[in-house]
C-alpha cells in the first residue's frame, strides 16, 4: 500500500519563542504541513494567545469550525480536526482518534474562533 509522505512541522518555524515548547514538532502530511489554518491554531496553542478564541456555546460552534476548514482547540492542549467522519486530535506523531468520553461533551473544554 502506498504511504503518503509526511514531514515534521517544527514549532520554532512558526513561533520564535513559544510559551509551550512541547511537542517541538508535529508529523503531518504535505497538505497539512502547508495548511495556514492549522498553522494559526498551532501558533495560538503554543503561544497561549487565545484572544481570537472563545468557549464554545454549543456543538454547532465546533462543527461550524470543522465545516469552514478551521481547527477548534480542546482543553487548551490539542488541535482537533474532523476527517472521514471522525474527530481527531493532533499529537507529535500525527492525528489520533478522539475517544468519546464524557469530557468531550462539556462545552467549557472547547475553544472556537470568535464570531
């Protein structure tokens, strides 16, 4: 089976002095590596600058971000994407499936772009 090429996106390439330096990089596909919306979410997460975000009021806010190609932030720790009808969170080694726990249904854990 053909494996898509993946590259490391280093946080130091996005931000000079990150407030959160771990993980230092993310392994991403070439298309995700170039995704400016993902870069913006990663910069907000690693600089702890959530001035463009607010707590989600409902699940509709979260899915509106998915539909627009942007990435909400979960628990101020993870960037979340929606791929193939699955919610995925970004770890250093790439996208992982987000388990359906009680915590994901608490709106106070989600940050979405301010409207």
